[in-house]
C-alpha cells in the first residue's frame, strides 16, 4: 500500500508540473506574458496556488523549449527573439509546413480531407468578424489537420514544437491589416491543392503562407512593440 501511495503522489506532482507548464506556455503564447517579462517564482506560485517547486520545474521545462531564459542569480524571463532569429525560425517553419503539406497531399484519406475542409470553414466566422484571437485558435486546428495528415509523427512533432516557439509572433501577425482575410484565402488554395493530391503545389503554397519577408517582415517588426501592450 505504501508503494501505491508513493506512486500516486509522484503522479499527482507530475500532473501539477504539467498543468503549471501548460498554463505558463499559454500565457506566453497569447501575450499575457510578453517577451522580456520577468518571471518571479514566488508570484507565480501564488497565482497558480502551488508551491515554488512545480513553478521552478515548469520554468526549466519552458527553458528547454526556448520559451524562457533562466539567468544565473537573476531569475527567469520570457525569451525575446531578435529580427534575425525571427527570420531564421520562420524560414525553418515554412519548410516544416511545406514538408507536412507535401506528404498530406499524398497520404490524406477522404475522411481526413473532410476534417481539413471543416477546419478551414470554421475559420470563416472569425475572418468575417475580423477577430484575430478567435481566428488564431481556429487557425491552429487547421494546421494541425495538415500535420496529422502527413502521417509522419516525427515531422509533425518538430513542426508543433517550432509553432509553439513562434506562437506569440504568429498571433501578432494576424493583427496586421487585412492579414486574416489573406490567410483565409491562402488556406483555401492549400485545401484545394491537398484534396487534388498536388504535393509540390501544396508545399509551395504553405511555404509562401508561413514565410515572412518583404512587407510582411516589415509589418511584423513594426508590430513587435504591441506584444508589451497586449500583456498589459
């Protein structure tokens, strides 16, 4: 019985750490914790109603994901990305998406096509309402359908990890004027290419959809100060 109790205690602690990590990750993703924000363990423990231990371990996990930077003797802060890092990470993200799309065009079943189309159409109301936060959440599901449709677990995991890393910045992109409408139209072209089984066309469309360059890059850089105001 003693062993069982210990196992339950270990399991409960693991769930607590996961919950704290997930909640912190979400706060970073939606801008409640802006890049550069100091993360005080005591304050966070109070907010989440836990001890400092699961908070500390959650911060270590987030640091391993690149979302948090832990500085010796100075504590943890939400990671900040400079312009060069953003360009490089979006370049890699665009290639991950292109690979997923190419495979999805070859491997998706009719049922998966239906789920992709449904995820695309679900974005329509948020597009019409010009609601960037609602569109962002629905957009996540659209891209998830493509990851699953690639039927390559390792590739999908890598794509998800990098998308999580870029979440605050991808969310910010949707606040640029007319970006939501343009994104929806780009999704429409991607859906048609996947359903038609056109792998190379799908890859090219998704690469262009994700890549930030030219005016889109300038718009993103100009919008970076908004991250702090979104967290206020």
